[in-house]
C-alpha cells in the first residue's frame, strides 16, 4: 500500500511523524530540519553559490552515450575546450548495433574514442555495458553527484545524487560552469515491510509511479528513500526502483545506505567509495510517501505510459473493462492517424496474451533480475510459437557471472535468447515488436511514439511494462500475462555475484591525465557542425506551426527515437524527423517560415514573400507605427499543453531551433530538463494561464523581448495578430542570470563563444 501525505513530516529513529502531530515539540524545527536531510547535505557540498536556496552545482563526474556525446563534444569544442575538467564517461549502448544509415553509428563510436584520447575521458565500447550499469559499477559512491545526458541517470541507492539533463547542461560542466536551480523540495519515501516472493523492483516502482505521476506529487523534487524496509531489499532491487524514479518526474533521488551498499562497492573493487548516509533525527520533509512493501503486488503498466498501472490480479479480474478503457485512451493519442489500437483481441482463454517479452537495460538487465527470471524458467520452456523472450545483461561482467553460475544456461535452455548490453528495447532500437502485437518488457518506458512505432506508416508498437519475475512467469505460460506470485510460494536464493574487473581493464579506454591534445577528432561524413544561430531581437513575429492538444507531449513525440537516433550527430538531417510521428506537416510548415527569416537576414523585403504575410505586417504597423519589420525575427512556435515528458534528449529542442523555432507556449512544462533544453537552444519557454485558441498558421507578435529579459521581467507584451490585435497573456517562470544571457545570445553556443571572445 502506498499513501501520499502533502503536509510536512519529521524523521526520528527510522520513523516518520506528521508535522501536525509534532508541531509543539521544541526540537521539531522545519528550518533546522531541512538541513538534516541527506539531500541537503549532498547538494550543499556541491553548491558554489554561497546561498543554500539558490544552487550552483558542480558535479563529481558526467556521463553520455552514443546518441548524445557527439553533439555535446562538438558544442564544447566550439566553445574552446582543451581538456575535460572532470571525469567524463562516454558509453556506447544506444546505437550499438551499427545497423542504420551505413557507417554513421560506428563513425560516432570512433569519434567518441578520439575525443576520450584528445580531451581525457573514459570510453566504454559497444556491447560492454549500458551507461547506467557502468556508472553504478565504476563511478557512483556515497555523497557524490553525477550528471548524465540521459533521463534515467539515477544512482541514489548507492548514495549518489544523480540528475539526467540535456547535453547543454553537460557542456556547462565541461566549461567549468555550474548547474543552476532553486533548492528543491525534499520528499521523504518511507519504506516498511518486505516484498512477497515474486514481487520485484519494477512492481514497487510502477506502484509509486502510478500514485504520483498524474498529480505531480514529486515533480522537480528530490525523493529521499528511508525507513526499515530498505534493509529488506538487495542493492540491485533498490537500483531497480531508483532508476524508475525518473518516470515520476522528480529531479533526483537519494537512499539511506548500509552495509549491503558497502558490500556492493567492495565487490566492485571500490570499497573506499562507500559512505554511510542517513538523515539526522529531526530531518524535515516537505511532503512524504509511505510504502508498505508487504502489500506490494505484481504490476503491469499498460500502453502507453508507465503510470497506466494495474495489479496483474486486478487486470485479470476486470480484463475486458480495463483493456477497453486503455484502448479508448490510446486511440485518442492516435488522433489523425489511420492506425487502430487494440488490446481486447489479445484475450485468450480469459487472459491477456503477449507475443514478446524482453528483460533489458538499466532497469531490467541487472544481475538479480536475470537470476530471478532464470530460477522461474529453469526446467521450463517459453514455447515455440508466437511468444519469444530476449534477455540483455546490462554489462559484460554481469553476463560473465550469469554464464559461470548457470543462470544464462537455464534461460537459454528454456528458449530465451541472450544478447549483449544494449538499450535498444527501451527506445525502439532493437526487438521492435510486430505491428498490432503486445510486448511485455522490464525496461523503463512504453510511450506511444517509442519502441519502433510509426503510426504515419500504419505501424504501432504496443509495450506493457512488467517486472522480470512476472515476465518469466508469463513465459512459462507461453505469453499469458501471469503474476510471478501465482507460481511462487518462496523464491530461490540469488547466487553470489562475482565481479571480474579485468573485463573493463582490458577493454575500456581510460585516458586519465595522459591526453593527446594534438590528436584530431575522427569525424565521419554524417557528423556535422551546428548551423549558425542569431541573437534575439527586441520584436519577434512567430507563426504557429504545431498545436498539440494531448494532456502531455513526450520528447518521443517531439523527436522520435529508434532509427532516427542514428542521425543525432547531424542536426540538419535529424531535424527532418521533428514531430514526424505526431504531426507530419510540421517540418514543411516550419521550413517555410524559416525561409522567410533567411530572406530577412539577407536584407530582402519579406513583405513581398506572400500576400498573407504582407497583411500580417500591415495589421501590426496599423497598431504600432514604430514596428520595424526588417528588424524583427520571424520564426515558428509550437503550442502544447504539457510538453517534455520523458527523455532528456536535447534534440527535442535543438531540432525546433534548426527549423527556425523560437518559442514554445505551454500551460506547464513536464520536466525541468526539457525547459532547460529550450533555454540552452535559445527557445523561449513561454507559459500561459489562459485558454488561448490557437491554430496552425496564426501569428503571434512579441514586443520588447530583449528589454523584458534584460530588466528581469517574466511577462511579455504579446498579441495574437488578426485585424484587431488580440492581447494574450504570455510569460515565463523565473530565469537565472545566465539563462537570460543565453536567450539573449540566441543559444548556449553563442553565449559560450561570446565569453571565449571576451
């Protein structure tokens, strides 16, 4: 059972007390108590502002993978970097297969290796480890902070506060700048009890996500895991819950540590990185969550979101009703396409049937999960019909130990297919299911425009998230969705894990301080520089090029994953995919208005481009005779209710900018990282409290933009342009001083270049 409490609470001797219960006790002091949390102490140890409410953080290390590190390094290179100032791990776990676009994936890998040599980094080759498993095994430790260009950057169970952000924030760290944010609220997550046999980390994680996602209970806050229940969870179990906290939209996470964590780090030859962490008595939490692990059930997150959660028991008891409701919601997300989303047709003998299973990546591919699946499937068979099962150990050391202890052999004998460390099943780069089939996966996400879906081509991937244990139980029943608790009265012990450090020593490149500064970067034909972007003008004329009315818009909809990921080293080519699976007409609309801006910059009279635009300028100048059309940026703007859920990928913003995008308008932004990405690419993250009726082709006029930013105003003079200009309510949340300068400069690259020139 999970309960949410919006009022403050205090920690004392592993127990939680409501603020209303203890407000008269002298030692229960909220201001003093805020400084007694683990999160406060770690953040302040990394804060360089001198102000504990306004954070300027420098991280201990950073990490990227092969669809983010090229752009990050190219951006840092343009800003004059000569050496990585902190440990930087470059992993290759997304485009590992080198299967799309000819040589371009492998070209990116060689670029990364040359950068590690030139600037002094760590390079983890393809198939050796997924990004987060390597960081757990080799980099995370007590009291550290790590920044990664992947949204699932979470190492809280090992005592590390980690944050996933867009590449621009990593560039700032490489340039010795800081990660700036207001001090977040801290949410206590109090664990008690012990999971039943068959209940795994994904079950606990999905239960929490289902409770807190829609209501924003932990949005942009830090989740601090405490309580006696932690001791009843293995470290890998904790890691499995922790990595999924990203799907709650929290900023970061941290867990109390114990001797199990010390043993984990010692096993990985890093015992000195252990630090005991726990809150002090009297620690104050702004709100808290109680989790009774005894009451946890096996869960399933049906398409198309990790928060669409049901217990498998509840699903089986109300199968047709739940599936029909899910079909209705899912079909609404496919408005405008000819695809039909169905689940009820997958009912066999009163149970839901899946044609595919996968245990993979940073969430599913851990040692304990795979051993638990092997214990369930040992001596059984996945069958030889539609249902298939693939298993991806998260690192080669994990793979080797599974081979040595017989778990891999048991799974292979049962009919599972073993593959190497790879994130593909999570983002659409591998094991894409057949159209109109259902895949059950222990991975991190199941968004509608992910895992290979191409609705514009009539192709739809339907993924449900489950724990490895229940996936194995379902495999025993050849694809019928089955809770592991249905098969298990008790669980077999997980064999002891042995880590072979020589696997990394013999294959992972570590530059340490021996940089080769004169070594040229190895640049393949698909790796391209960023186009030039211009500084912000005082007046802006923005054409609406996409109106997205879904409650939430994911980054997978803004820039699809899967095969498009191969083009992330080429800004121009990648931009062609922007909104391609959500609004295929967005790119030509945006390109058309970008051409107008290019004409303006070339000194041509843009009033001659078409009669419609001439009329727009005429209407503006009738109301504002001082308006100078030739000095006002002409660009595009996207409206979405709540954009930016999901991935940290900066390309969701940069592709808009490449196509001439200068603003988003939203009711709110789903995550801090998407809003940061917009700012770093010089796109105004506008918000409105009003219901503005916008349609494609509308024009919005912004006046005095530079002046407003320079004066620190968060409101803009804005109009919907028609015969009578309609004033509209647009503003922004508070910006840091650097964020203001980045927007004024036109993007982070321009801002950095300006500083280098100075």
